[in-house]
C-alpha cells in the first residue's frame, strides 16, 4: 500500500485511542442504555461547531508484521450543516489533507503534488466515517451501522459508552468487519476506536489535547500548490 493510500485509509477508517490510555472496567449495559446514548449524541451533534486535536495514527499490517505511525494535528468544523475536515501530518513527513464538499484532497509539500479523491456517489459513506468521531448524531450512526451496546467504560477519566459497530453497507464490510468505539456522548466525541479488517490488519489513532467548540485557526491546514493534480475516483 502506498504512503498516500495509508494516509487515506488512516483517515477514513482510522481507529481512535488516547495514548497513553487508561481504561477501567466495563460496566454491563443496562436496558435502554443504547437508546439514551444515541439520544445524547443527537443532542450533542446540534451543539457541535468545531474540534481540534493532536493525533497519532497507527496502521499494523499483518503480512509484514509492521506498524506505520503518523503524527500531527486535525480539525473538524461544521459549515452550513456540512462537515469540513483538515489534517496536517508532521511525522514522519509533512502531508496536508482536506475534506470539503464531498471531496478529499491530499497534498505532499515535499513533491508539490496534489491528489483529489472523489468518492463517486459514496459521499455519505465518507461523511459517516468522518463524523463518527466528531459531531455525528446517533441517528446517522444507526443508519450506517448495526450497533451493539458493550456498556460504559472510563477512558482517561471520561465516562464513555463502548459500542461495537458492524457496517450495514456490504461494500464497507469488504474493508471493515467491525469497529469498536468509546464515545463521550455528551460532547459527541469518540475517544477511542478499534478498526478491524478482513486481512487481520488493524488501525489505531490517538486524539489528545482536544479543543472543543473553541474555534480553529485553519491557516496551518491550507493547501498551497502550483503542482499538477491527480484525480482519483472511487
């Protein structure tokens, strides 16, 4: 898998964890708990305006038994009811990503090359992955995933709902057998995720120092290029 593909995969199908993560025992789910969590996420999605965080993305590939790690910062904003995302990878090399109006753009300053990825009618699918961590509603989640309630669990001092998600879309299941997420339903922010693939590869990511509804300086995420552009449709 190329570096660009790894970045896209980490972004669209990343699993989120906070590192170092402190987990406590999982409380068994009570009757009606899942419905309450989804209602809280619905309410949180209406309040969500922006979030910015540091991240670490890890991709483990079983065939080569190797983990690829990327670090940087990321933001999510709601503009006119739609999700805008920007990410700046700073290690091991600089990459800039932007998701806007259903199009994902990747820019490599080192080569001055820009890649535009259009999802070919799968914008809703891409959006569902993006908003899964920040600002997505419970209703949106239930439309895209079959949800199992695994109870409450403390993650770094925050009470989260632990949910297991199986994609309803067969095309998505070709890449993702299921995801486990630890979501703070009050803010609508996922603190931890685990993403499992048919190949037995898995992806993790780290979000830390989260700034919630504090406004975002988007200048560090701006793409400035005079390069040739590659368009890739999926």
